[in-house]
C-alpha cells in the first residue's frame, strides 16, 4: 500500500490548472512533453503481487497525473496501437484499454457490415 508521504508527493506533482503548452516541434516525440516524465515509473506500473486496494490507489494517483498532461491523447493512442499490456497510459489502465480496444473492434466490424447490409436491402 502507498505510504502517505509518497502519495502526497505524487499528487503534488499534478498541476492545479492547465497551463498553455507551446506548440511542439513536429520533429520532437510526444513523450518529451509528458508530465509523467517528472514522476516515478512506479506510479504508472504495478509492482508484483500488489494488493488490490494499493493498486486502485496507485492507479488513481497516476490518472490524476495524466489528467493534467498536454500529451494525454497521444500517449493513450500510442498505448492502444502498440498495444501496451501493462501500466497506466494516457489516463487508462491496461484493463480499460482492453475494453476500449474491444469496443473499437466491434464498431469497426459494424461499420464494415453496414455497407453490405444497405446494398442487400436496396
């Protein structure tokens, strides 16, 4: 379980409000702007045999960091395209990413079927 001093340090790293970020150079990778680069990787990735309550607490703290990140969308899409099997990326846990990927696959299948349905009905 997270000890409170460590947890409060992680929460303190979350900006209170969004500050406009200068437009990135197109040649620089998105992750150079990631807020999580200032935090411990342990906040975003589970230690082995982590108790459920500790995992949920750690994931919530990681999501709070992600919430203020200017590259959250890029990070999330990276994790979905890879797909990254572990950790919190772009504000989503591995389980949440699996659900989102399954929904996208279903949606893509439905979209793929729609034109045939319309042609067959016409």
